[in-house]
C-alpha cells in the first residue's frame, strides 16, 4: 500500500503522548497511515504519491476552535478597521474609500478608533462623518467597543433627535454642552438602539459573508470548529456551505430555546458525512462579567450591591440538562460567575448519581470565576471547561477585573494552571469576532499570561486545548486531535516551531498550509 500524500523532512509535533515527535507522515484515503522517520515513510512512496518537502518546518494536528460565532464573524468581515487611525482625518479617509464602493442607504460599520491617538485626545463627532457620508448610516465603534460614533443619517434611522435626547434621564447619548444636540457619541444602553435599527442581512448576503469567514478560518490553520449558533437561519447557511464544498468540520452548538422549538423533533438536521454535526445544546445559567450580569456569590466591587443575574433555578436546570442528555446531545452550560458555576455543578452532581450518565462529557462554557472549593467539586467528573484565552486578557485589561471583583476574587478568575494540576480538561476557542481569530494569539495569552502569571500554562498544554482535548470534548479523540496512525489527516504546517521561540512571540507564528482529510485546502506558498 502506497501513500497518496507524504510529508517528509519535517518537525512533527504529534500531540500523541506515546510518540511526541516525528520526521514524516504518510496519508492514504484521507487517513494517516504512518508517522515516523523519513526512512520509514519513503518506503510508502511511489510514483503517484504527492510529496510535501517540509524542509524542517513544523506540523501540528489541525487546530480546533471550540467557540466561534461564524455568522457574526462573517458580518464583521465587512467592517472598517480603524485601529491604525492617528487622527479624525485618517478615519475620514478610510470612510471615504468605503463610501465610493457602497450604494446609498446601506449601513457602514467599523471599529477600532481610539481618541487617545488623536490630537488633544479629541473625540470625533457626527459632523466629521456627515461631510463624508451624507447618504449612508455610519456606525463606528471605538477600540474597547464600549462606545460608538454615529452620523446624522444613523441617528435619524434610530429615531434619535434633539427633542428626544433632552428627555432622556441617562447620559448614554452624548450632547453638545452649548446646543444640547446629540454629538453622535453613544454608549451603554443607547448601543442597543443601533442594533434595533440595522436590518439583518438576507440569506444570500449571509451565505456569502459566512463563506468568506470559513475560508479565513481554514487559512488560520483551523480544520474543525465548534460553531456557536445564534439564530435558526444559521442552519440553512451551514447546509448551503456544505453544498458549496467547504471542508471545515463543523460541530454546531445551539441555544437550548432554538433546539427545543425548532430542532428537537427533527433529528435529521445533521448531514450524513462527518463534517457537520449538531452536537451541543447550550443553556445560559448567567450572563457576562463585562456587563456585570455574571452571577456572583458576593456583589461586584462597585458599591451597587449587585450580584448579577441567574437565569435558571436548580429544578429548571436539572430538567433541561436531563432532557438534552436523554435526546443524545451534549449539555453546554454557560456559567461565568462563581454562583452560576455552583448551580451547574449541583445539577451535574445530581445527574452523575445515575450510572447511565456517568460517561457524559458535560461542558462548562466560559466558566470564569471558579474558586478552590468549586475546583475540588469539578475534578473527578467528566467536566470539560471551555476557555477563550483572549477573553481572559480582556476581562483583566479592558474590564478591570481586579477593580470590579477585588484582588482576592480576581485571583480565581480563569485559574488555568490550578485546573490543569487538578486534571480538569480544558479546551480553547477564539470567541471570534469579539476576539481575534488567530489561535496563536490565544495560546500566547495563556502561556505568557500577564495577570496572575502563576496561572500560566505550558505551550504543549495550550496546544492540547486546541487539538487533542478539543477532540475529546466531542467524543472524537479516536478520530482526530493528534497525528497518529489511523486518524483523519487534518494537519497544519507552521512557519516556525512555536516551542523554540520566546513566549511573547507565539502570536507571530504563521500558518503556511492547512490540510483537511489529506487535501491541501490552503497553501501560502502558491
Ligand atoms: Zn461567544
């Protein structure tokens, strides 16, 4: 038996604990048939074998992003990137360019400006946009995403006028100190008004945008994703993407409400091949730290006495989780605050008392605040903790977790080292488009951790979160997640070996080639 494809002269990081490194790989019929030395693989090469000369480059298993919002990512691809703007004029130039390619009335969105980069730290206003874009509504978020600048056209479509603004109690729509007119800067609750006004893209537009998103994902060396579905429309989109031949392996995770209403009764929603499956059903137990809706035992440190929001009672949670398991799906429990994590554990402990549930791999999504006591309750169960490494950095840096939670509590925010020491399985995802797609950016954030660095983990542990652990989380560890004989040939070829560079440089590792099921899907060199 000869190989269809052989990769030789490489530095193969297998993520297989029995054989950590190898030189070469042979592939046939989409599967890896041999991992070994150049000599061993050369015996499997004949005239019809395609050969990739790695010239010392590094190969890792195809990366798995365990938390990505693909439809939202697609929509964001169309956004203007304003991160490099050094002046309001720079913003105007980028906008002008976009206007020249956009039909009137179409919404234009963007993000990334920072007034601290502008002269005298001056905020831009709506008139700065009106001169360039009189006929298109424009919405431009700042770098941290907590406020945005809109033009007059957008204000009109949002039904915001001077009269209305003067009646508002909160100061979420900024007003000119002299005239009292809105300046175009919105924040807080006023940001919701924007999303109430922007029309949803139609199916055709969304298909095109998500198709572009999938190509970008493959280009980032990612061969499998856990697609966090936000709307029912996304199903028909995933099916159409598959018809178009997108090779990305998709494990869809659906909100409980959509599953119950639209999908539970029609199990034929998955496709027959192994590249698309509806797997996880997500229950939101609480909200998010960023808007202080994550449920805590003790109030946030802002003097408000607020402990966030719990969306489930013990009874409702237990009933829903049982329903999910009995229907053959995986429970994915979003629990960010410590109180929500406890409620999740309570339900899981009750379930695990039944022998038939003991092997269910339940996933805690974004479990952020998890103290020693909760960690002890988590270990020894088949609980998987899903982490989005770039979110960790944002919670500390942008949200100021130490101020908002107090230092003693913030110490237990994403304690990855402690979790791994207790043998709790972690998986990694991007949370793109809220955070960057690049998996190496995420990996760097947890290997070279800046806040509570004692909770940093090793590079191999971090890669495992995006490969073998991620495969385990969907019961596919025998099929993918490491470079082993018999497994599917999903591989990512890198420009440099991430294990030999300084940890503050990991984010610059480039993906050169992505291989899915033995097919070269992306190749930077051609
Ligand atoms: Zn998310």
